[in-house]
C-alpha cells in the first residue's frame, strides 16, 4: 500500500471540494449579479431566461458534488455544462485568454468524468446512505 492508497478517502474528498468550489462561487456570483449576467448571456446569443437553470446547475450541482450526494449524476451534468459553456462562451481561437478558459472548462469536465467513473469516495453522503456502490469501496 502506498501513500496515495492510504489517503485515498481524504484525497477524494479534497478533489470533490476543489472541483465543486468554482461552481458554487460562480453560481452565487450569478445570483448577486443577476441582471449583469443575464445581459451578458443575451449579448452572447443565449436567452437570459435560462439564467435560473444555469444558477441551479452551478450552485446546486456544485453543492451536491461537494457533499457527495447524487454525486455521479451531478458530476455528469456538470461535465456536460462545462463542455457546453466552453464551446458557447470561450472558444475564441484569436483570444488567448478565452482559449485558456476553454481548456480549463474541458479539464474540469475531465475531472467530473473521473468522479462519474469512480464515485465520490467513502467520505460522502452517497456512501453514508448506501446509494453509490463505488463509494464505500474507495
């Protein structure tokens, strides 16, 4: 057993918290700056009426991943959200800053797909409630 196996439970929790953090903060920020965010979405050709769904996805999905409840479903949805938002808002090859954000979103989608494949780990509500067959095995 190496050190990574010995601390895999803690590493899985840290990974979930770190990847969820950006979505929780972003969702909360969209609530605080609702009008500005809706206007930005409209300027990008996305109906501002979708903003409540965006907030629910970011804030709700981020919190679900953080606490490890319905984790695989939430991670799958956030992976898709990350890819869609990368393409819609950040794929601008002439703008290096936007391309960095594009690649960041793709990397986050990859991290979420690891959670989908492996479950949230033993320190999660899914494991506590027995709702994820891969949670307790970690």
